[in-house]
C-alpha cells in the first residue's frame, strides 16, 4: 500500500510539470548520436483542470478534485506545502522512454511534518504523434492500465491529460479527467545511440540519490546530495541566461544609461510584471510578461504604421500592416515566429516611412493629416511598451546573473526566463528602431502643424532608449 501511495505521489508530481511547438528547424543530430529533449519546469506554477469528461475540464484547485476530497474526508488530506519542488522531463524518442526526475515534499512518516523525497522514474512511450506534438505514456510499475496519459509537448510547456480511475477502482467515487499545464524551459542535448539510460543527464544523477533516500529514509547525506543535484540543474539555466545576456551586453549597457537615474529599476520592473494578468497573457498566447509587452508594443506599432501609410496614400502597404496585426494576435504560430516575422516587417516599414516623413516636398491633405494624428497615440504606446519590455528583461537577466541565490532567483523569475532566452537578443535593436522612428513621427507632426492633443511628444522623452 505504501509503495502504491508513493507511485501515485510521483505520478501526480509528473502531471504537475505540465504553447509554441518544438522548433521545426532543429539542429541536425550528429552521426551515432540521438537527441534528448530536456524540460525544466516549475511545478508550483502549474494550472490544474478537472471535469467529468475530457472536453469539459475547468480550471480548479487540486484540493477541490474528487480524489483529494475523498482523502481529506478520511483524515489523509495533504499537509500544507505538499507538492513538487522541481521537475525535469527528459524525452528519448529514439528508445521510446520518458525519464522523470525531481523532488517531492510530503508527510512520508505520517507525523504531520513534511519530508523531502527525491525521485527518478522511467515511463514507456506507447505512441508518439509528431504532427500533433503529442505522445502517450504508461507507467512501468506493475499496475496494469492504471497510469496512462497523453502529453502535449511544445517549445515552452508540457500539458498532461489522463482519466483518473483510482476512486472508481476502490468503489468509492467516479472516474474523472484531469489536466495539468505548466510553463517550462526546453533545451536539448545529444547522447550516444544505444547508451540506454546511463547518459540521460539529470535522471542518471538523480536515480542513485533516490535509491539512497529510500534506503536511508531521508538521512542528512541524502539532503546534501539532493541539494548538489538541484544546484547543478539550475546552473544550466543560469548559464543560458548569461549566454543570452552576453550576446547583447554592450547594447543593454548603452541603452540603460538613457534611463532616468532616479528610477529604481528593480521596483519599476516588478511594477510592470504585476500589471499583467493571466487573461492578458492569453490575448497573445504569451508565456511571459516579457513577451506580452513585446507583443503589445508591436501591435501598437503596426496600428500606427497602418494609419501613417494611409496618410501617405499607400493603402496597399497599410493593408499589409493590418493583416500582420491580425496574424500577431490570432495565429497559432509560436511566439518566436510571430515576433520574428513582425519585427522584419516593422523594420522595413520604418525605413520606408522615414523617407516619406523626411520628404518635405510631400504635402498632406486634411484627410491625410487626420490619419497622421490618429497614429500618434499608437506610436506612443508602442514606445511605452518597448520601454517596459526592456526594463523587465534586462532586470530579470541582471537579477539572476548577480544573485547569490541562483536557485531562488531563477524560480522567482521562472516564467520570465522562458520569454527571456528567446526574446532578449531581439529587444535592443527593436526598441531603438521604434524609439528613433517615434521621435521622427512626432517631429514630423510638429513640422506639419498636426495636433498632439495629449502632449505625448513630451512624455515620449522619458521613454526614449534610441540614442
């Protein structure tokens, strides 16, 4: 019975690690090697859903699920703080296995206090549909058909779905469906073919710690080994952040000099993070505040470009901006793909419009001036959101790079790191483009005596990072 409970806990921890498909353009696998996908997830940020059928699951607390309610009614409810501390999933499609590593906090000794238990388990891939980005796995424990689930794997998340049959098997409740979704950092590495599990990075280190924990029942030596493993895991994330920061460090440093020195950047960054809700993230299918602000900046900039093109009687180009705005918001393409294609279009459109605005021989009609005037609030918003994405991304990177508590800093900023790694290299050049073009648009309005009703031109100076 104890073994079965432990299996269930590990299984629930795996579920708790659960959108951007895995990049279609992948690094070629070297000869005699196989690819391993590694997902590092913060299970404490998972969303939990349950429902009577697969299609009607609703966002809920795990404490409100039928199984946990049943356990609580028997006096076996979870001690506060029960759950996973961290999870790593390593996927070997070549051999057909999923390797799950992590640690759980739960009351192992039934004494009302939490214990920390490292775990490492292997799951068999029953089927894999790469076109849909899904695979189905089953537990290798000898509990026939008890733990089978479908997992949707994407660039930055894992989504796990299964039918919970445990209450029904005990004759004390119904079957029901559960789903867990969580944001992750996905990387990959290569190992020798036919190497089995011995070269699976995290799992091969975690497995002996887990066995020792089972033997020694949470002795202090296990805690030391567990902490060393945890430090090693998050050092990977830290190195990724440092690499991305290093690629644009000079640009970030140069632009930071333009920020008002009276502003506390950490406080400013946290304020910007707190301004964004989950519903706002869903508007762009964004995985982080960083990418949300980037999307908002680009959306406003595209709206301004459409109006400016119409001001200069370039309606075909204006329609392209409008279409790109719809793509940015509605496309199911990955964040990275939407941001990349939009940035390319914005860069070219900015160059074209700079020529038009600088051409003093072009006379604008009264109707054209109205289009120009309508563009000004969108230009300002584009610059404002560009400023926010720069402040949040550069502060998050700096916090992690300079923190003495790397693990705590990474977990605190986990969602932002997801956006950080793929977005930070694009930010400096984008912000400069928007900032410099915005200044020109407002100066052009002044030259042509187009009203700036809200005095946005003055406020723009506080947000300008283009120098």
